C-alpha cells in the first residue's frame, strides 16, 4: 500500500480521503501497528485504482 500511495505522489491524508478512512488509520496500517480488514482493504484498493490482489501481493513481497 505504501509503495502504491507513494507512486501516485499522495499523502496519507489524500489516500484516506479517497478511501473514506481516517488519516491516522492509514498511517497505523503503513507502520504495521494495525491489521487491516478485508472491507477496508477493498476501500483502499478502490481508491488506489488497483485490484485487491495487487495490494495483497505488494504486502507479501
């Protein structure tokens, strides 16, 4: 998620707004302080305009 966000030149605030999530939530996911549920992963993937599978593969790599 972090790399996909950075590739777009978006701040955490921008991604959060596009995904309709809180900025602090996005930051805590990126710092691995929190696990993200499938529902919110789908929101983030949609905001980033990528398939959910791309986000899963990025996190695994």
